[in-house]
C-alpha cells in the first residue's frame, strides 16, 4: 500500500458500490494469506486482475465482454508502442491493406456495373486510361526520385487534370480531324480529365501530369470501344486498383478540423477555367457539336474540375482537442462535405458529358476516394466495423470508452486520447489470455 495505485485498487475491489453490495464483496483478509500471496508482485497482480470485475459488476456476460474488449485495446496499444488510445489510430489494429481492398472492391463493382449498363458508347476508355496512368505513376514513384510524396494536393489535382486534358485533346483531334475515326468527343475529353484527377493524389504534381497525359491518350484511343462486359471488367478493375492505391497512399492519418477548416485554393479557379475553355473551344470549333451543348459541357466540366482541384482540408491541432468525440464529429463533417462535393461535381460532369449511369458511378467512386483523402473518418469506420463484426470491439465504441472513463475509472482522458489509468494495468491486460469471443 505504498503507492496510490494499490490503494485505489483495494478501494475499488473491496468497497461496496451500487452494482456490488457488501454481501457479495470479497474479504480483504485474503490478502494476508501468505501461502496464496507470498510476495508483493503476487498481490499487485491479483489487485490488477480484480479491477475489471469490480468495476463492471457481477453480471458475468457484461464483465467478460468488457474484459475482452479492454484486453484487445491494451494489446493494440502495446503493439503500437504507446499509451494513448486515439480513435484515428484504430486503423493500425486491422490488416494493413483492409481500407484499400474494401474501397477498391466497392468502387470497382459500381464502376464495372456502370460501364456495362452505360450503353454501347462508353467502352473501355476509362479503364484503359486509369490502367496506363496508374502503371506509369507507380513506376515513377518507385524508380524516379523527382516524384515526391509531399506537395500541395490542389496543385497536384490541377496538374493531373491538365495532363489528362492535353493527352485526350491531342489524340482526340488527330483521330477525329485527321483520320476521321469518329471517336466520341465528350467521352474522350471528360475521361481524360477524370483519369488525371484520379491519378493526381498518387503521383502528385509531376507524376499526376505525366500519368494524366498518358491516361488521357489511352482514354481517347479506347473511348467507345469494347462496350458491354469487356468494358465492365476492364473499367471495374482499373477503378478498383486506382481507388485502392489512392486511399492507401494518401488516406488522411490524423483528424481534420471540420468544414470551417476546409480551404479552397485559387489554383482550382485556374484549373477549372483552363479545362472549361479548352473543352468548349474543342467541341464548338474543332468538332462542331453545337454552341449550346459545348457551352453546357464546358461550364459543368470547368466547375467540377475547379471544385475538386481547389478544395483541401486542414489538419486538426491535436494540442487543442478537448475530447475524442468532438474531434471525431469535426472530422466526420469534413468527410461528408468533401465526399459530397466531389461526388456532385464529378458525377454531374460525367452524367452530362456521357450519361446518367456513368455519372452515378463516377460520383460514388470520386466521392468515396476524396472523402478518404480529406478525413480520417473513413479508415476508422472500416476498422471499427471490421473489429465489431469479429467481436473484438463493441458496436457502440465511443459510448464504451466514455463509460470506461466516466463511470468505471478504467480510463483517464488526456486531451484527444484515452489512457488506461496506469501503465501497469495496460501491461497486465495486454498480456492477459482473455482473448476470443465468449459464448
């Protein structure tokens, strides 16, 4: 009893409380049994083991579930080498590529279905453009030093959009004007821009421009070809790999400040204006599709490009976070705002330029990818759902943490994080054998 921790443990275990009347309390005289407790370490271990049953009452199922969840969290902190339980770090408790795989499968399935149902004029253009561009960007990232992981994301989006537009525009003009192959103009141009925007987060400024350019060339060459199931398979796989790589490489690792922390860079106006002008002039003068369709397509495409290229969230100052729930709500609003903005912008662009089915597919894919890049809510939610489905954490995760802090005194709160009330308790639970789901 020479440390405050041991005194508090004895009080928690042997004192009556609302959920543990004195009739069912253990007798503290047992601590004097030298055959059962021959030394100080044995007594300390016994008291640490008795805290969870004492705090969670005598209802066996409640106690066992709480102990299983707390042991899992303690092992998670032990593996990551910290005592701070931060909600956005829960992604490190699940398989490494879980976020990318789930996002890729979801968006790839939607994109594949949109290509199959989008009509004969959709084709394999988007899939070919993303595949060529993604392969280029990954090679550049791996072998060439000038592809940096840093750099302003708004500038990267603008560079990717410009590269995709130039590639699709150049090849489209050559195929239609010189060789008269009648390549669908809006599909090639809009597909090139979409490829550049999709590849920009992975390749940043230089890689996004180069990958977007080559992707735009591939889109223009393959637009309208291979409709039906070939387009569904190729487009679906390409979108799946692109989105998976994007959220794995560029997914936000810390909370965002919320909607008020989102900033719109003037580079978005430059990118949107450039794209709108190029598309409008090409459709009206070069391809003569009509004044009104050219104007509408140019305005919508420029608006979409400007929003996606210019919008970026700012990180939360972790030293100023009052509690974990507030930081989650702020980040969640960023997740919704960024995702919905990108979905509306790109979905409208693809819907008017190609058709409504492809627009819905583009809205889902881009919205999901941008939301995961701008906020930490996405990776956390997938990790939480995975761990709740495997019964390693509760479905009401934040409520459980708040209850363990406020009512059970198992946790203490330190700004944005929870901590076990003592490092000895965390170590004891981390090496406990209470592992697996109870019956």
